[in-house]
C-alpha cells in the first residue's frame, strides 16, 4: 500500500507575509482594492468625522468600506463575524492593512453612511459605464421582498395595537392577582421571581405600545386606507410573499441588459411594487443627469417590468416621459398562444350563452328597445357613463320580465328579482382613443413585444440570484428605510464590482 506525506491543517505556522501579494489580479478583492484606492472619491464620508484637533484617530473609510464589501461578497453579514474575519483571515488583513476594527465600529459605519454609500454607488456605476459594461439599450426593473430587523408580531393598525395593549394590561392584572394569592400562602421564592419577571416584561411591552401610539400617526396607503404600523421599525411593512407573510422591505433593482449591471437600487417599506416604479425611475433619471451620462435616460432605453408594476398611473407617467416600456399585466400569460395548453393558464370553462345587448332590437332614431320576447323596455338613463363611455340605458318592466320563458337565457341568474338592463353606447364613441392600458396590452401581445419582454427574465433575475443565494442575503440587519436602503446599495455595489472583476477590467 502506498505511503503519503501527512497533512495537518490544524497546525500554526509563522511565515513572512506581504499583504500586497495576497491581492491577486483578476479577483474581486483586487478590483475592490483598486477602486477604493484609485478610482472612487470617498470624501463624502469625511463629514462624519471631527477629529482634526482633538480625539483619537479614526479608521479610514476606504478601509472599512473594503472590509464590509469583501465580507458581503463572501456571505458574511454580521458585524461580529466581520470583526473575527479581520483578525483571522489573511485576505481581510491584506485589504485592510491589518486594521482590526471592532464590531461596533463596523456596525456604526454601515448604518450611519447611506448618503455617502449612494455617492460610491454612482462612482462605481460611472466606472462600469466607461468600461463598456452598460449597454443603455434595455433596462429591467424588479423587486424582491426581504425580512427586516423587526417582528411582524408587533404590527397592526392603531386600533389593533391599542387592543393588544389592553390585552397585555388584562394579563398583567390576572398575574398580579394570582401572585398575591400565592404570596399569602408562602410560595416558592424561585416561582415568585419568575412571576415578577413575567409581569415586568408585559409591563414593558404595554408601555412600548402606548408610547408608540402616542408618538406616531396611522400609516396610510395611496388610496387613504390605513396600513399596518410596526412598533419596532415603523418604516418597514407587513407584506405577503409566496412563502408566507413577512415584516420587511421591498428591495428594487434596475438592471442593464448587456452585463446585468445594477444601475439603480432602492429599498422601500412598501408592500406593493406599483408605488415604486415612479420614484425609482425618477432617481435613475436624476442619477444619469448628475453623472453627465444622459439628459433623459428614459427616452433612450426600453424598460421591461412584470405585472407587479402594471397600473394606469405608471403607464401614463411613462408615456409622458417618452419611455418605450413593456410592462405585462396579470392576464399576459393567459393571452399568450404558447401557453394555450398549459394547465395553469387554461381559460375557465365558458359560461352558458346569454343574450347580449346586440341581440336586442334597438332603434337609435326612435330611442326604443325591444327584447327577444317582443316586450318593450323603458328608457331610464340618457347619459350613463361606463368605462369613460356614454350610453343610453333601458330596463325591462318587472311585469314582463318575471313570467318570461326566456329568463334563463337572458339573466345571469334565472331566480334573480331585478329585471334585465341593457346599455347602448353612442356610435361616435365606439371609435374612442385607446387608453394606455389597451395600448400596452396591444403592444406587449405583439410578436415584437413578446420578443423584447422575454429578455426581462435573463436581465433582472441574475443579480437577485447572485445576491440572495451566492452572497446569502436572506434578510436586512438594520432598521429604518434610510439605513436599509444603504445596506441594499452595498450589496448592489458588491454585484457591480464583481462584474468589473469577472470582465477583466482591472486584471
């Protein structure tokens, strides 16, 4: 049997190390190091420091930024784990020059600098554009819902939270009453201490809810309906996903089709993506203006989005901006002939055939209407508005409708008590201008529209797959929309820098 030299990975060795030689060209850490040292202006971070004349020296922001971005690229999120890596991992030591910041310094740097992180994101985007990685032909927008550092158990409307506080108060009174009764009997001191701790815990929770209700107004959606607030992080939202309900943020990314570079990234505590298209695209347009890349980028590119961003308001806004958009609606797949035989998109069974308005005898000159049973309907609406169309409404008299032998073919339900009504729209309005919804449906159902929209999946999904599964981004660790937005941009930076490294820009 052959003999091999033993290998012991648990041994400690003292060897001379040159940190500079540990950062190999072509790697993510090399691209990160080159950007932070030579290409990116980090002066935006200087506003936080005030130690020119007094105080201890601070860690250089470029060192902290390199540490955090490299940690995120390796799936290390917690500040304590990052601190440990700075003390034990040779690549972290090489990037930081053997700086060993503690976890509180790292956590504070991540949470306090979202505006400065935004400027770094813009600088790196400019480098990507100069390297030819941004095609500026098609952008795709999408969002992913991620949990935040808040519990959904502390969510509710103001009425629900007030009811929860009352419930806690009732529980406290019951426990106090039971505690006094047991105290008279001379109970176990350990049980007494445990009961007292539980009472104090419930009192803290009750006070926390009452203070929150006193200091915060109800949250309302765009239609005025109250949304659930959260006592821990009121800027997060309770949102439904395919895997259940979570308390968190919607992370939105706009991705360029050429190399999947993220050109805009924002996080919002909003459950519906429809509300996010306009603010995200406005920020993208402003960003390209600030960088001097385009006066109005929305007029130059195609934009694709899934049904989550489809709404009349969004389509009207994009039309005003002159953007060539392709946004699917909820019935897009059902209309696609390629899915005609798919079980998921099979059309529902047709309803029994009923008489339509065109089956009635309508005289536009005399303004009379007769049903198929020969009964005359009376006019009870001269200018009825339905879907922005004006028409004349006729209703059958009950005396003629109730005994009619054609009820089953005329009414939705033969047992209904209300008589049949029909509306005939004015002829001049039959050729009304198409609405934005109809225009988009016709546009995206065309062969060209389906071809362009089919590129959406391969454009915007790869960044989410990279960040969520390769970089282990399964939740946000911060609270408040401002801080979470900064953390999401850090992950977008990781993705873009990785693209620079993989395409050999700094090899």
